């Protein structure tokens, strides 16, 4: 039996960084749907939250799963569901790109609190400011995506 303990903090953004998820009610519906749909697909979502134009997700991988596979499943199905439910005006899409970083067991609680506190966090800090801190912390060198490609 393969044994694995790998936690990944994943962030993805709406196409063109549009603030489609602009109310707490819509966000709650979307995060709950992603959580429940992920469970059905055997994806363990430890925590999920986000704000108007992005989603944070802490996932525990199984030995048979890849980051690319689970992100594709989560984003693709949720885009379809959001449009099917007519939760937003216009066509909803996530951008193709995403950011993922491993989280050590020692830092799990800190990442969980960070994800849980997105509503409060974004009253003080913009996504651009958050993105800058995120990329510095995980030593990414990319600019924030504009979402010109989407799924």
C-alpha cells in the first residue's frame, strides 16, 4: 500500500480577473459545490475559500493523483456548474493557469487560517498585494496572470 502525506496550496483566478464571485452568498455556493464535487471525485479538499476573483484551496493528494489532474477537474466542472446555475452575469471561466505550492505539516494550521480568513483579509489587501506576497513567500517569479486564457 502506498502512503502519502502531501498538502498543496493551490490558487486560481477568474478569466480576465473579473470579480464574478462578488458576494459572500455566491462564494459560499461555489466553494461548497467545489468541495462536494471534489469529494465525489475522490479529491480531499482540506480547506477552500477565496474572494471575488480567485480561489484558494488546500488539498491533500493521494498517491494516484497529480496536481494538474485535480485542478483541471475542480476548475472545469465548477465553471460548467456556475454557468449552468446562472450564478453570475455573463460567461464564467477560470483562467488556465494556477499556482500551487507544497505545505509542510508544520505550516498546515497557518495556511488553513489564511484560507479561512479570506473575507477579512481582502478588506485590507487587494488581490495584487496578496499575489505579490504569495509569489515572494513561495519564490515564484511570474507576474499575476491577466486571465487571457480560460477554462
